[in-house]
C-alpha cells in the first residue's frame, strides 16, 4: 500500500483514506462507514468536511450515479501546461509519436 493510502475493512465494507499534504479524500462503499470515519477524524484532528470531491490534486472527478460511471479528467492540468509552453493553439493528435520513430 502507498504510504499515503490507508484502508479500513469491516466485513464487506471498505473505506480508503487518501492523504496528500493537508488534504484527505475518502472513498467507501458504505455511507455508515464513511460517517464513522469522518467522526473519528474530526474528534482527533482539526478538519473541515468539504462535501463530495469534484477536484483532487488537479484531477476533475465526474460521477454519473444512475449509469454507475466514475470518471477522472486531467483536462484543466493539460490546458495549463499548454498555456505555459505557448501551445494552446496546437493541433491535437491521437499519437504524436509513431512506434519505431528514432530520435537523435
């Protein structure tokens, strides 16, 4: 397990705690366990519940619960990089490097 990822398992219930600097992301398959973990953390640490995550470490989180879809996107990060290197108007390509290309 990564040093910043922790898990709590209780029967078929599981909760992951992902820690990055001073941000925590919780992911679980059980709302009761989520509430329990949040209560424990708030009793032991000064923290604020920010609700459902929509961004974490620059990654956009998209949920479509009725369809059972969870998506992650780095579009914002990519756009910032393109702006930084003045490539915002470049043409996109599926694979900018073809297998077998040689570089000097």
